[in-house]
C-alpha cells in the first residue's frame, strides 16, 4: 500500500509545476513569498504577487493565497517545515486573480477566507485571466473559490488572542474595494496592491486621487513593516515608490490639462524618464497617463 501511495505522489509531481518558492523571513513571526516583477505567462505561471504567512500562535494567518492551487500548496508545504501549523484564516485584499486563486487549497484545509466586499458581486468566469495565460500543469487543481466572509468598512479578529484589524479603504483606490491588514502587536501592515515595488502600478481599475489618499493614511501608521502586494521592500519606506510615481504622474498630467492640452498630446508628453527602466513601464505607463487625464478632466467639469 505504501509503495502504491508513493507512486501516486510521484506521478502527480510529474504533472505539476514547481514554483521553486523560498520563504523570506521578515520577522520571527512573519514570512513572505515574493513574486517576480513580470507579467503572468507560461514561464512564471503566475508567480508575480506576494503571499505572506503570520504565525498567530497555534495557526497561520495567510495574506494573499497566490495565483493557483499548486502555488498555495507549495507555499504551505514550505511553511510547514518552519512551523507545522494549520491555516486559520486567509485574506484576499482585492479581486485581481493573481492574489486569490489559491483559495481552493486553503478551503480544503478548513481555513476561513475573508475578502473585500467586491467579491460579493464577482461572478465566476469560464476562464480567468490567469487560466488563459499560464500552463495547464500549473493551473491543475485550481478552482474559483471566493471568500465567504466579507469586509466593507472594518473587521476585527482575535486569533489566539492577537488583534487583527482588516480595514476597508472605503473609496476607490487601486480598485473599487481594497483591504489592508493591520496587526498592531506585530507592528505590520499588509497593504495589498495599494503598495507596489520593483514594477509600475496599474491604474486601470483605480482612481489616482483615492489611491494617493489611501497611501497618505498608510504613511502615518506607527508600524515597522508595510508589505505590499508586489515587490520585496517591506520597511515603512515601501510606500514611497508607488506614492512618488502617482503624485508625480498626477502633477504632470494636471499641469498640462490646466494648460488646455489634448489627451493624445499629454499621453505622449508625460514620459517620466526616471521610471523608463522599471518593469511594466512600456506596457502600463501610457495607459496610466490616459486614465489620470480622464479622471482629472471629469473632476474639473
């Protein structure tokens, strides 16, 4: 029987993708798997976002379940080698699928899944963006398991006596429904995609004014760590990259809009050369400029 079970494990391993995940220790109680500053494709198979584990005592709190079932399983197996604990809760900061398609693995292991209020309105798709772009072997076992607990304004949990504040941004920022997770005793905020590092942020589903407002709030928090959804900068200064890009972008677009320039000219003129070598600049920056122009134009009417 043992040899039969071993053969099943070996066969399954041949048909799954090895993400080669390695946890990085942020503190003795916090570990993160940091994604690559790349677009999802069949080489990285969606390994582009961050997933973090917090030791709460007798269980883990997971922030971001990752892009696939296989990813979540491999991340958890790595964490079990550090501490063999169950996962009590998983939080999903927003609806972009690189952050939550690993939910199915944790649901099988009886974790409670918490998400932003926008998940209530999210319909299951025939194929997600992730499924269309990565390999079948990496997507194997992945299902669209949505959260069952929702946060609109704020939710407070006590996990093994440790206070966890799950805070809704309550206005459009990176998306129309973003969450961040604050654990006061561990002096950490998990900011989701409000904070990017190593790559340009995308405004396609967001609002630049609301996003900057949210970052202003994060910058004032008395914490040691602010961990975003992309990038491995985890100090309080982790906010600076996104904040500086967005505030400079808004200033550059507004100046030209106030001068009466047309959108096509502004899209071509606002090049921000200091960001030209940052990943995603070529694919995202002009879209961001156009999005900001339309946002500010509408607000001026």
